[in-house]
C-alpha cells in the first residue's frame, strides 16, 4: 500500500483510509483506522474497529482518542456525544463539551442525570450562563447584519437619487451656455443644408 502512504504524506488522509480499508489485511486496516482517527471520521473508525474485533476496553481507548481529536477540531458536540459512551464518564465534562458546542438541550439532559442536588444546580447555572452568552453573541451578530444592511440601503438610495438628478443637472448646464440644444443643432444643420442647395 505504497500509494496509501503517499496519500498520507500529501495530506489526503481520509482518501488513504479508504484505500487501506480495501485491502482487508489486518495491518492495512490498522493503518485505515489511524487515518480515519486523524481526520475525525467517527463512523468509519467504529466500523473498522469492530471489523478488527477489538474488545470493549480498546473501544473506549479509541473513543478517548477521538474525543481529543474532536475537541482539537472544536467539534465539541461530537466530543460530548462520544464521551457519553464511555463508562463512568464525568457529567461535568460532558456538560462543558456540550455548552461549548452550543448543544444546550444535551447539556441540560446531562445536568439532570446528576443525583446530587447542589451539583445539579451548579451545572444548570453553568448552562444558563452559556445560553445567555450565546444569545448575546447571536443578537450582536444579527444587529451587525442589520446595521450593514442599513448602510448598504442608504448608499443605494443615494446612488439612485444622484442618477435621477443627473438629467436635471445636464439641462441646467444648457441654460448657462455650457450645454447644447439638440433641436437648435438639428435646425442649424438643416438650414446649412438648404443654403448649400
């Protein structure tokens, strides 16, 4: 699978993963698994892991590695989804990942699994603050879009006004002797032609 190695070197990691997978040799499947892990293809990682017959402990190690990949890629919701598949995972860590990914319904779901009332209240407060922050960010983004629209609309109205004013301005130039009168030019031309006859 020299070509697969070449693709890895060139940065075509997922393509290399599919190429290794076609081999069905355990060694190449391992390379395929590592390639899909690097590019964060969760579904293919799990499929190949089961094809290799890995046990539950190895699956959890794979999930842990994928969580790190997802977090580094700011795919926080995917990281949270993976974390909830790990045995005895940390609820607070899951809530943190979901709130970072603006997956607030999932974050609240994890909060409600906390049996300790004080801890649950603390987690819910964390989610509430994240929701408020996300709302402010979204609101400011919408206001910025509206502000840009108003500026563009005003600019368009000014251009339209200037275009409508241009013929009037040209007419005014004629009154000041700076323009021309098409009718006069036409009649003058006709008179010159008649004289030449």
